[in-house]
């Protein structure tokens, strides 16, 4: 299990509580076991730890004072947004303060001319799009947890969604951050122009998993809502054909707003769950969303129809209205919980591969599925190569969790082998910390540690996450041979 | 041409590290004017990356190209063009010798930047040599990748001060079916108002400029979409406008034929401080978010005015360029120095090119 890095603090719990209560209301400093319990994990509930203290500051000055206090007394700090992350990035540190940004939930300013919104980190992703809807604008990145996840967490994880191929990830859609460093200094990164002076710290902060600073304000870029969006659903008798169809759409010069693939097991699960009208005899379906101006969408819909048919689709449907479009999407969006109904437990993977490797990777996964006697349902952001294989297992059957862990590890290694990555959008957190040793060599990991040290030389922010120590990799190397011993998480949602 | 000289380059960096010799990194030397002048650079040993060249992988349907840093930009653009694709950030070359490595190191983007993103937005991964002579890779060749810190994008615009680029992987996009340009005679205020109204609607605008009471808008996309947009925005249709946009990108318009210091000011698009009203020393791009200014006004005054509106000003050409880039806040400068220390502890890579302290 997760053993947090041992850090020797200079202050007792009681003294720390008192010091915090000096400037934060007593009800916003939590220290009783029962109050701390709700914070013991994030969306990756297999890893749990009770923090020493939870604080819920309300102002930037309070966050500065919390960090200054922790810095002076060698107290680890883990920042937390909505806690929906899937890689254990917000897992508390047992000797540390869990810093919740939940009270920072105001939209500070919307500027339709500049197409930006300045928001506090605890604002929910979807709430931004809802607030700017009146101006015909929206915030593009849409992780599946967008109803609950916060923008601060999105920045920390560089969250994606189903529209990344066309509209990019979080890093492409933010303009300015205000962060507090571990020694309590407020820094403004980025500016009001499209670029800013110096190094691209905005990119460095995005996806840094709470290791470099605490985000206290985010300026997001907004886009005009497309005039029209249209979805096509294509069925295939062969997964390979579906994969080729994706390449053929792009070869036709079209970048779809969303391009999702589901395999037979995922289709069946989704259909049983939400009755989206998916063809149950298909081996794979593609959902292709096209957006833009009216004229453009009409032109592209007819082009894509042609491409899909030429690529061997047995059936191509075009959603006849917005209601049907949403129904087509409903199945995909419910895929995770739908698969969850097929099996007591499932484990969600998050590798990305070069798209052309899809047939090979799917074949290898099918072989592994037989070898490990575990079913896999595949949900795939086909446009950008981000795979979410869901391994079905039952934790109550002795040995099955261990087999799942081993299987999952093989899938991640497969992703690296074909030129991909261990995480496309869920982050490393605690979950994939060992696989970082496979993807990066020791020089690269040391360089990451140098980046960390540039912001947080004492290593107090989110210790033990995101980038493994070389020592840990050496240990993992030994364990690597006996994979069955590896601790691996289960996932309960999405 | 396809040549791998990475070992040679690595040896030179290792040696410079051991002997603490400053290195001046050169690709095609097309943007040598850009960045600070610093005595350490004048006496530095040259590290020439231009011989390290060749496209390593490119499959159009993957929308990714990987090339060695010394590969000429023109060679890459030709290859993409032959396949109906492009570098969507429209990088300026400024000379035929420009390389893809220099393009990324400078993070300069052309007219389309405001509408699709900058060079850094299309950078997926890179291989570098750090200041200790260590070769490492970050990012990769896939669109979505959140493993580790985004060191690749950190290299974009770092002017080689954190590492020598060896290879870069870039996202590419299909070229658009139709491109049309519309022209309007109006004041700068009217121009910005028009742009702001349009930018809140889903029009296929791919470039904009304003100079001498003339606003130009480029529309790119599916043919029917562009035709419809032309009717929506109105104005005069301009034929063969591609040459105009090319000359704007390459600084070959008459506006740029000057010996006066040329400033590049980046700010919010609706700021009225740096206004082009009745002043032909201004040229706007990016819907007003980028303003070129020819002026002898002292750097402190220009940069203070830019800072006052939360923007920044770069002395782009024609000056001694000691104060080329906008000063950083003390807190940011500290982080910059720490990062420099972490990548280039002996300060041998392009010392002083970006800031005197780096």
C-alpha cells in the first residue's frame, strides 16, 4: 500500500490546529477522525489515508498563511478540489494538511469581448459553460466528471474529455493562473495577452498534479458555441475496420469534434443500461460528432457518411435531431457505469497509443484477456488515441484482483512499447507511479525532480506523487519480475 | 538530407560543461536578431544544430510529424503541403535557412495563432540535451499525454536556455478547403468592435490585421462555410490575398521596412492604450491581441505601459536589445533561475539570451 514519504515536522498536531485557528474559522479546521474520514480518498478509492488535519480556507491570504505555516514547520500539504480524480492525486498525507479549495467557488469575472472567464479554483467545470452560455460561449474541455470536477483540479491534472482532438486539453484552454508557492508567495503566471514573458510556466503548472504550487485562480479561454453539432453512428463487423475508418476520416481532411469507439462488450453494456439504440450485433461502433457552421456540418456529414461506408461500416445512422444526438451520446457517456453492472468490480486503464497501433493493441489485449481469463470492455477516444480498457473482475474471488493488476500492468507496458504513454488524461498520482519508472529513464526522472525543486525544494507539496524517486524505481524493478506482488487499485466509478 | 549528429552535439555540450564554456546555439541563423544581446554570447563557442536533420516519422492520418531539430522548416512545410496538411500555427521563417528547432525554441507563430494556437500548443514532445550533456525525451507522439511535467512545452520559447532541441514532435492539421479575405475601411475602434462581435460567433476567421485604417479578415474552412461567412461579415472581397498574409507573417510588408526599433506588444485584444488611431506606426494582428509598433520611445516606457495593462512588450528588431524582454516579477524570476539551475547548472546554454540572470 501507499506509504507516504516520512517527513519530520517541527510542530505538534495540537499546536498546528491552534496556529491554523488563529486565522481560519474553527469550523473550517477539521481534526476529528469522523470529520477527516470523508477526505480519506479521491476517485481512486482503493488508496486511503487519513490526513492529520483538513483546512478549508476562504481567501487567498488564508491559503498563503496555511502554506507559510506548513513550510516553516515541515508539514506536507496536499491540495484537493472536488476529489474526483482517478489516479489518487488528492490522496491525503498522513502527517500532512489536506488543503481543500472547496470554498473557492466564485466566478469572478466574465469578459465576452476577450472571451475569457476568471474563476476561483473550486468552480465546477460545467458551471463555467453554464455561466457563459448567455453570451453564446462555452469552455471546451469536458472531462466525463464535468458535472462535479473543479477547474482547479482540471488544471492540476490537465484534464481532457471527448473533444480534445479538435479543441485541445486544459493546457490549450487557459490563459492565466494565480498560484501560491509553498513559501506562501502569490505568483501570477500568464497574462491578459495570448502569451507572456519568460518560460512557459503555464504549461508547466498544467498537469503538475499539485506538486509545484496551489492554484487559487484560473482564467479560462472561452469559445463561441458551434452553430450546429451533428452525430453519426456507424456499426462495424470488425474492430480493425472501425480503426481504419478513423484514419480515413482524418485523411479526408476532417477533424471531428468527437470521435469515440466502443467494442462489443461495451456496446452491449451501454445498451442494456441506457437503451441508446446501439446495434447489438456490431463488433464495434464509432460515434463521430461534427460541429461548426451549418454549411460546414452539412458538407462534412455527407463526406463522413461516404468515408464510413467505404471503410466497411455495415450501418451508418445520422442523428435526426438534437434529442437523438444526445441519445447516441448517452450510451457512450454511461459506458463506465454500464460496464460496472456487468461485473462486481472493474479496473479502468488510461493509456494513449498512436492510432495506427490500434489493431495490434486490441489483438494483444484480446490475447491477454484469454490468458488471464478476464473480460475487457473497450472504450476509446479514437480520434486522439486515448484508450480506456475496462478490465472486469470480482475482488471477492481469491487471486482475481492480483490477475487484474498484472493484466493492467501488461496493458500499460504495451502502450509504452507501441510508442504511447501510460496516462492520457487521468494523471499519474499514486496509481501509476511505478509505471513512470518504465516510461522514463533515471536521467529524465532526475530532471523532473529538478523541476519540482525549482518550486518546492523541501518537497512538501503532495509528497510521493506523480514522479517516483529513483529509489522507488529500483525497488519496483525488483518487484517488476514478480508482478503478482504489485499493489493495484480498483475503480468504483466512471 | 538525413543526418544524425546527436552524439557530436552531445560531446560538445559535455565538453563545454566540463570546461564551463558558454555555447551559442544556432540552427539556420534566421532569427539571430531575436533575443538579448549579451557579451557572453559574443565570446561563446557555437553549437551548430543545423546539420542534425531529417524527418523521422510522418504519417498524415496520425496528424503527427517528428523531425530532427536542424530540419529546414521549408522542407517540413513542403512535405506537409504535399499531403494536404500544414503547421497550423503558421510559423514565420524570416529566412530560407530557418529550422524547425529554431521555430520551436523561439515559439513564434503567425497570423493564425489567435484562432488555433501557438507553436507551443502544437508541440507534443521533444528530445533535448540539457546543460550537463544528458540526452532525454519528454512528451511523445500522441495527442494526450499527462505523464510527468510538461517539459516539452517549457522548451518552446526558452530560446535554448534550458536545453538544446534535438528532435521535436508536432501535431499537424489538414489544410482548409477554401481561403478568402475581406477588407474594410474603418477606424481602429471600429475595427476592434467588429472583431469582438465576430469573435463571439462561430465564424471561420483564421487571421486578422489592421493598419492605416484598413481591416483585413481571412476566412478559412469548408467552401460553403467560407462563402456564407463572407456574406455575414460583408466588406470588400480581396483576390490573391495569400501574398498579403505571407508578407505579414514574414515581415515583408512595407510597414516592416524600417530601421526604427520594432516592438511586439502582446495584450488583451480590447486594450486602447496602444492604439493605432491615426498612427501608421502601429499594425494589429490576432484580433488586436498582438500589436507591432515602430518607435524610438525608450524601452522602459513601452514596457511599463504594457505592464500597466497586464501585457508584455518585446523589443523585436533593430536595437541593442539589452532589455529585450519584459522584466519578470521577483517571484517569477526566482522560479526561472531555479529552473535554469535545474537544466543548465553551469549556465552554458545561450547565457543571457533571454534574461541577464539566465
